[in-house]
């Protein structure tokens, strides 16, 4: 599966379930122009919102 297909799949899963874990996973897999720490931080924030 290509990155584009994976992102589309994660987005569709999010739309179906409204489960933030899919957005967090997409952040972890997104390139963020080489800023892996940014992706990790956004993912961490999203995952923390899930437990609110």
C-alpha cells in the first residue's frame, strides 16, 4: 500500500468511527518534511485527547 493509499484509508476509518487514533496514526506516518519530532508530538497530543 502506498503512503497516499494508507492516508486515504486512515482518513476514511476516522470519518466512519470518529476515533482519533486514526488521525494520530496518520500523523506518525506523514513525512512532515523531515520533522519526525513534530509528527510524534502531534500524535502524542491527539492520543491524549482520546482519553479525555
